[in-house]
C-alpha cells in the first residue's frame, strides 16, 4: 500500500466490511441558535496568510459575522461560546471532483443488478459521509442527476453544497462509452452504475450532435458540462494516452455552455487530449496525467485550473488488492501505468505555478476519505501544507465561482467551517482522521459536533 496510516485503512476496511461509506459521529443537524463564538482557536483563513494562533470566529444564522485575532473580535452578549484551545478552525474543504451516484468502486456485476433509482439513492449516504468528513462543497463530475443537488438544498438529507455535471460526454468508443468487450452495450450505464432517466446518455459524435447533447444536459439541470477529451483508466475500449473528441466538438460544447452562463470541465489524461481541451476553451483539466511544458504554459496563459485527483489511480490499485477479482485486469494495468506519470506531471504543474483546485474522483474510492488527497499533493507535488489547504478552499472556490460565498473565513461569507483537533500545518493527516474532526458546519448548520463540554452560554 502507498499509505499505511491507520485512518486510511479505517476508511477502506469500514467500506469493504459494511458495503457503505465510512460513518463518523453524526451531528444533530441543528441550526445554531443565536450567535456562536469559537474562541481561543488557531485560525487558518484559507487565503494562505500565516495562521492566527489565538482567534475568535463568530457565526450567526448562515453567515460568519466576524473572524480575527481574539482581542479584536467582539463576542455578542448571550452568544454560545466554544473553547477551542488546541484546535484549528478553517474553511470547510471543497472537492471539485466527486461522483455521488451509485456505490463506490468499479463493479460491473453490481451495476447490472442496480436499478437507476437505487443508484441515485446511494447519493444519500455518500453525501452525508462527505459532509461529515469536513467537505462542505463539491462538484459532482457526472452521473448524479440535478435532483440530488435539489434534495440537499431542500434539506431532505445532509450533504455538501453541490454543483453537478449530470452526464459524462464521450465519443463512441471513448471514456464514458459503455460498450463492453463482450459486445453488450452498457451505454446507459457508466462505471457500473445505472443511470437515471434525468441523466441523459452521454455518447455523442459530431459538432451538431454535440450542440444538441449539451443543450439536453443543460436542460437536465447541469451546472457544468463534463467532456472526456482523452481515454481513461476504468474504461474498457481506450487508453489514457489517446485523445478523444475533435477540437471543433469540444469548442461547440464550450460555446453552448457559455451561452447559458456555464463552463466545461475536461476529463483529460493524454497530452493531446489536454491540449485540444485547452485550445477549445475548457475551464478545468481533470487528472492531467500526461502534461508537458507546452501544455503547462497553455494552462498558465489561459488561467485554466488543474484538478489533479492524485488519489484516484492509487485507489484503483488498492481496491484491487483488497478485493481481488472485482476490478478487470485492464483497469488495474492502466492504473499502474499512469500513477508515476501522474505524480510527475503534477509536480511540474505546481513548480510552474498552475492554479490547482483539490479534487479526488471519490466514487472510485470510498466516500469520506476526501482529505487523503491533500497529503498526496504535498508528498508528490511538492506543495507546502498551506498551499494544499489553499487549493482545497480558496482556489477551489474560485474555480467554482463561489469565492463570494465560501472558501475563506471572512465576515459576510457562508458559515462553512471545519474545526480540527490539532494543527494541520504540522500534520495534514489529521484531516483524514474522523476522530480528529471536532466540528463541521455548513451554512450555519451543525453537521458534526464533538466539542461537547467546551460549549458554554455567555
């Protein structure tokens, strides 16, 4: 295994044993009654500036009303105060690449036995596990209908703030085409997960067909358009080194999305697939496994974000070792083929100054282990812990155009807050340890709370 920390195995073993995401200590789901002040806490505000060792953050309703050094913040009379000495407060994490629909992992047999409605219902525990892991905003990179986002917004079940791509668009024979070597056509499925009627099938060829398909997906409620401009690891009929879609096809998708104020993200692993996406006007490159200096310069010139998902190939390899026989040999071989190139490309991008927004491709691995990606970004990309935190908060919010709502701790922004026991700048691994998460708040709603006797009435 690449990572032998106890929390890593805890996530995996709970997922394998229970057939469900890791479940942390559930919060009450209550709205904070009146103002609440978190005092005496180390504050990492998400901007990259040095932490404040003793700070106070005041929350009222859905908003942060004050955040700063302890002596400069007035705590309202009657506020509930939480003594957070020895803890760290930071913005809730943002994961720019998840898949909530279906059970995690890649299991074609299970997918064949999963009805579309059951596939969607898996989003309920998946979303909850993600929120309880300190992730307060996600971008679902395809397969989840817009109804999942709407249900979370209406309070049907707990989950992070959510943007969704709805469908995964692929050329015939590309990453996302469900045609299998046995000649069975699983086009209405992806990654072994049955697709709901309000997730339009994504196989499309030609400029005019692409125009129609993008309009269809936008009609289904998509916030983003997801295009596969290269092959991938889990798909049966292609290679991560191959390019997919023509530049004209990609460009028309970008145009149609922009016409409705939306943007496109590209599953792009091959070098040519990355460059085609960049030349056509894509907003973010997902994975970016085979970058070179030219592609990196194109990203810098265009201000395009990289969402690296470093943990995903390793999750495929580890799942195969822990659950032999479930993953096809081609997927395991491709994951092993790309893992080192992936890390090397990411380091090149970081050193060049490419904008990085955290993403995990969770759904390949179990939900709730999202914070493991931050350690990968430091270990293999040469990021500092602070840079990894900024990529997971402020920069991710900027990619999603949510910087005026979340991503930093500042008065007036949404109360999306993570309190951890310890200092993540000294040990990023604590963010992936459920027992070290003291409090998770999204929009002023407590999703998880271990502060217990630390809270008192003022």
